[in-house]
C-alpha cells in the first residue's frame, strides 16, 4: 500500500530531508547535504524565495515506511512575469518502485491543476541558484555540493510515465596544467587587459568579498538573463545566498576583473571540493562536521567551478583568458590538479568552448523532464 503525506510540520520536513540518508546509506557516490541547511532552505521565515514562490513537500510511504519524496513548486515570478504556466518539481528521490514515483508525480499534478497551470518540469529548485537536473549519466562519480545525485531507474520511471526530455546539462572534469598557463594564454591575457584598460581584482579577506557581492549577482542576472530557464535573482535572495555560502568561500578562489573605474565586469567563483568532507560530516555540522569542512578549505587536490559572469558589453572579448590565467596560477600554487565544472546547459556552447584549451572529459549529464498537465 502506498500513501502520500504532505509534510508541513518541523518534524515532517525533517523526515523529508532525512529520507535520502537511508536510501543512499551504502552508496559511495552520494554526497549528502547539511541537514540544518536543507531545513533552512525549506523554512519560509528564513528563505526569501518564498516571497515569490509556494512549495508543497510530499513524502511517500509504502507499507508504512518512507519510500520517496518530491517538492511541488510554483515560482510566481516565472508564472506571472515570464508567462510560463509551469509547476516545478524538485528534491525527487524514491525507491525502485514506479508506483511510488507515479503517486508522487500525481501530487505535483494536483498542485499545478489547482492553479490552472499547463505543464510540469523538473527536477529543479525554487530558482536558478538551486540545484537542477536529474543525473542520467555519470553515476560512478560523486555529486558536488550544488548538485543532486540520483539512481539510473529515476530516468526510467519518468520516461515510463510519459515525461519527455526538456533541458540537458553537461559537466566536465578539467585537468589543470601543472606547468602553469601557456605562453599563448599569458600573452592574450595581457593584450586584453591593455586593450580595454582592465585590471585584475584580488581579495585578501572575506570582508573584501562582501563589498562586491551585490555587483557579482547583478552580473549573474546580466549574463544569464537570455537563457530560457533563467529567473532573475531578487535582491532579498542575494542577502540569503551571502549567508548560506559565505562559510565555504575562500578569497583565493574568487577571480574578478574590473574596468578603469574599478567596477567589476567579470568574475569566476570556484571552491575547493567539499564532496569528501560532506560525506564524512554525514549531514551534520556537530560534533565533527565543521572540522571536515574547514579542513577541506585548505587541504585538497580538487576544486569545483561554480559560477562565471561577464558584463554583456564585454562578452566575447577575451576576458575569460584573464580569469583562466589567474585561476591556473592559483591552482598551481595550491597543488590543485583537477576542477569539476558546474552543470552547463548543453546548448550553452560559448561556455563549453572555454574548456577546449584544457584536457577535459564530459563525465556527467543531467536532464529535466516535462509533461503536460492532464
């Protein structure tokens, strides 16, 4: 017997967040989130996304035991301002029972129909700053801090239930040249700096970073606003993301380029890989989770590439050569030999072209699925 319950209480949401800890208990590739952070993401009093979004958290039970979960999300900015009559779904996990998946999907459908929406799509989060995409290739690789893991039968379930592919993301592993940037990259970087009267901005403390965070998010909106999946980051969300990710940032891993007036026109954010640290933390900061995360900021051979942004008038003018030169040199100083990219839309060829100068491997694919509401 399958029963679906909507989780509305603190204890219910905690059960929702903790479900994958049992599902993936013996899986060496699953990287768990910090439970406290997940709960804060779902807390309407703490996450400002709820000013423009509604969410319903469903947990499936089979024979009385937790068997799956899903969130139904309506982003009202997307529906009302971008005129996309879509109900989102995310945070999907389930046992290998298509009837469990079917029952969860039906709850999302009900939410969408109540609001006269026309289709459902997922897995995605509340906004573009959340995790997105179902893993469809690369199950033998750990997920990063900002991606979901998944199992091969997830894809099979959704396709059997009549969902069709909507968007595809790809991820790359990039080898960092140990001898530093090539002479060609160095020369081109210097040429671009001189041609456009630009300068490299380096940070020595987190306090300095905070002075520029608002501008960085402006650049995120400017850079990605033309992508079909993009919903602009709202000002109140900026403050929330500052708090959420600040503890993970290290000044060395943020590269910025400024114009002659000191205004930032390009940036890239990388982080040390926290995958192993999060696995050791087991979802909890105390008593030892903090130690594992703190240690990962200083002792690592891998990094994760999270975000890049370039002011529209400077796009396609070679500024990435400046950023990559700085990153390459920093990685060499720190002994980092490999970087994993964040998910990139498959049709975002401009970003993928950046990796052609390096030894790279496309090692993961993610996908969102769409189905019309009946």
